[in-house]
C-alpha cells in the first residue's frame, strides 16, 4: 500500500484542500473505510490491515508536509 505513490500524493493533496479540520477528518474516514473494505476482500488479517492503513496515512502525512513546505518555499 505504501508503494502506491500516486494514490498517496492524490490523497495528500485532497486532504490539504479540505477547508476545515472536520471535513479533512471526514475525508480521512472515507478513505480509510474504502481501504479497509478493499483489504478485507483480499483476505488480509485485521492486524495486517491496520498496519497497512497506518503506513498509508503516515506516508500521506509525510507527503502533505512536503507539499506544504514546497508551497511555503515558493512564497
């Protein structure tokens, strides 16, 4: 899941575009639920599924910080 760079970037950008923390949290829940449903269909155990989701959101957070840093640097 972490290797899905395009999905991570797209998710980070959409997450940052949310106008409020509440809407960002809602978006995060939607993405998480969709990921869990997909992983469950693949038959992943709950622990592995949780690890994958956590790793994905850690990667999204790093990408969001990178995007924000780049925007600040550009002015």
